[in-house]
C-alpha cells in the first residue's frame, strides 16, 4: 500500500487542512502566556499539528520554541535527565539564533555547539537535585539576559511516554508548572497525547498535571476533507491508479470518519485493489490502540459501558464528539466511520463470546464445588468436617443459587447469600436436619483452625455483610480476624474499587467459585492429615 504515505508528517501550516483556526488560537494563546493540552486520538494528526505550531512560533520574533517527542528518546529514563534534555534544546535553539553569545549556567560556560546532544552531555555535570529544582530556570534566565525574548515555548509530543518513564514521581511535573505560572519566566508549554491528562494525573498520583485548557484535534468536516483529498490526489503520479479513487471522496470520508490517516490507508488499499476484509484487517491494527484509549479515557472496562455512557450523555460524551469517536445523527449519537463501527461490532461479538465462555466456566466450577462437598461429607473419619456441609431441605435451594448467573447486582446478592449460608452460616448455628428429624449442632469452633480462619471464610462473611444491605447475625462473626470492606472485596476480586459493571458480576462470581474450590481442596487436605494421624 505505497500509493500514499499515511504516516507522513505535515510541517507546512498551509497544508494542515481543517486546523487553521486551532493553530491560530494556539499561537495566540502561547504568545499571551497560556499553556494547554492537545488531546487527539492516535493517528489523528497531533504530531503534524505540533510541527506546524512549532514552525509558526519559531517564525515569530523573539520566540524560542522547541518540539520534543520523548517516545523516541528512550535513553531518558529519569526526571533529572528529562530536564537536562529540555534545557539542552532551549540552549541549542537560542545559540542557533545568535551564535556569538556565551551563556553561563551554574558554573558552566556555554557556547555554540553542533547538536543538542552536545549540550546534554555538558549538562550531565549538573547534579540531579539542581536539574530537578533549578536548571531550567537558570537556562531561561541566562538566555533572557543575553537576548530579547518574548516567550519560551516547550511543545511535548506523546507526553504519556515522558510521564510513564520519567515524571512518574508525584512532583515530577511541578517544576514546569511553577515556571509557567510565574510571568517573569515568559514560559509556556503544550502537552499533546492520546491519554487524557486527568487519567495520567491519577496514574502518577499528582494533581500538578491538571490543566483547564484542553484543545481537541477533530476529524475533518466535509469541505476541509475535500481540500485535503484534492491535495493528496495532486501529489500522486499519473501511474498510481489514482483514477480508481478520484470520485470516491465522499465514500472515503464516510468510511474514515474524516480522519486523514485512515482516509489515506483506505485510499491506498483501494488503489492496490485489496479486498474489504484485508483492508479491515489493516485498519484493525490501528483501531486496537484507539479502542484501548477510548476505554481508558472514559474510565470504562467494556464497550457496553461506553455505550451506556454515550446513551446517558455522560461528561465524556461531548469530548468523544470533538475527537470524532462518535458523531451525532439527528438527536442520536453513533460511532463515527464505517470501518470504526465495523471494528466495534466485531469487539461486541467477541465480548458476547467471552461472556458465553465465562458462563460455561461458572457452571463447571459450580459442579466442581458440589463434587468436592460431596467428597468431604462422605469422609467418615472426620466428623467435624462432615458437619461442615450437612444438608437440610433448604440447603438444596441454596446450592441451586450457586449456578444462578450473576448478570446484575440482584443476582449477585442472591449468589452471595447462598455462599454465606453454605460456607459460613452452616458452620456456626444449630440447625435441624429435616431428613433425619434431629437437631445437629454445627460448632464452628470445633473445626480445625486452618478451616475456620481461612481467608475464604472471611471473604464469604464480608460479601454477605456488604452486598444487599445484609448484616451478618452469626455470633461468631466477631471472632474472625477482621472483615473486608466492599472496596477491599472489589479490589481483591475485580482489581478496582468502583461499582461493578453488569458483566463484572460474572467475573466476580467466577473468581469466588474458584476461591471456593481452593478452600474445599484445603479442607480435604486437612481431613487427610487428620485421618493419617
């Protein structure tokens, strides 16, 4: 697919179709002292936008602008080195403008060198603590004292890589924020990425990244798309089979959702005459990351959660409209782009298949639980363990509850209640064995300590205690080694503290049954040890 170069980067603002106003607003904002975040999906044109912004700013008198892509700078893995590199690029930019000046930073005399790497090597003699707390402002002051500067602008592309590798500390970004908030430094920054800053802030535990100004890279509207498409056609030579796609602008706009990168991939595929299935396979490679970012940026675990969020017009609804993930069709919202919709339809089919597989696993685990309980009850050498699972008529209803699929919270409450009765309550109360019409004393304290204090027993009691408003009435509840809160349970079984989505109750159920199987096998092992002794 070599007819277009989908990954080509635009550096001339004249050919940054559909983003002229955004570019002008960004330039004006930076020159007036603002800093902001550019949010766009992968392959939406963020790098092209920053290149054009850097060119516009660099052409402005008295402005020193640098563009950094930390994704490519794999050797920078520490916060101090990140500040060394930013400082090195500012020094290089300033000395390229005026080669005759000599700057002094700390005790270093700095003069014109060949590349920013040379400045970086020189700044390695500055200690890490000075880099994190004072290098960048020393560089800014040194340049400002030697040149007439109106504004310093640091543009950071793929900012996720900077934060994941270097600014992971809670105060890593604070230095840049403090410089940008102090008017005397004439310093602004732009962060660009596909993961929204609010989730990155949460991930690194720092509010310092929070920035109220967010600019969105939107898909191209039809008029802008036509201009972009005509220009791209004009760059093709006569032998490129471009006649195949000359009249397909409207179709490709609909298929791509107005995103130039996807449009060029689709157009190249059509010229190469590859079939729709193969083209879908090519695009899916790019959609995989887009899908993951979509879930992450709206705090969702599944496509169904995203759809519910869109239907309810949650806060991310307008953001997804701006990004082109969804579009409005009258009063309704739908996913934007024919191939993107097909990809999500495929994801939904896979999710349904995954749920079906999970349901089958739950049934298998429930059967295994009953099998293990039967084995324990048939062990005549250990009466204490036999009593652990003596059944009465009501027990059979509780066992049936274990196979109820937990498709929502009410199902899970029933399931949790059944687990409590089978695994906890029957070990602590006097019950009537209705099959033999005699009372059976079930004394939990007579059981081996490893059984009565097993963490699964604590989990079961905690689940009954926290779900559905049921409070445990067992007199032995307080003898446990502390109960788990609802948040603790969710973190232990689902890896999060938020309320479960509907499909996550199935996951919770499956993992609890797996824990029950592990517990029962432990009981069998203890029975065996007692019998042998």
